[in-house]
């Protein structure tokens, strides 16, 4: 990847935070090939899913009660964990895992 100065418009449906990451990464790197764009889109959708799950956990806590009244992990814990792994894996695939995002 080479340095670049212009950023294409982010895809519709991304959060404002994800759109900002899209713009910053495109401003810094040449991410114009189809594969890189698709990986970045998947990465940012995973990022948004992670943020949504984290928001739910912030409001509801990481534990919930099962039908017997026992504590169990909130389902959003798994969602956040999987989405974070997808986000970080996509950054590695793009070779950006050593860069500050």
C-alpha cells in the first residue's frame, strides 16, 4: 500500500465513527483495489457491530439472568467478541494491524 491524499466517499450504512475511519484510512493509504475495498467494508461493518454490542453491554451489563434466575453472560458479550475479532482480522489482512487507527 502506498500513501494517498484523497478519500472516496464511504459506503452508505456505516456509522459516523466508521465513516471517519474509512476516510482516514483512504487518506493515508492506497486502498483502491476491489479486494481491499471489500475487506475494509467488512471490517467497518464488524466495527459497527462491535460498537453496538458494547453500547448494549454498557447499558445492560455483561451478565443477565437465565430462566432459573442464575447469572449468565449477556449474549452481546459474544457478539462484541466475535465482531472485534473480525475487525482486527480484517486490519491484519489489509496490513494495517501495526498502524494506529
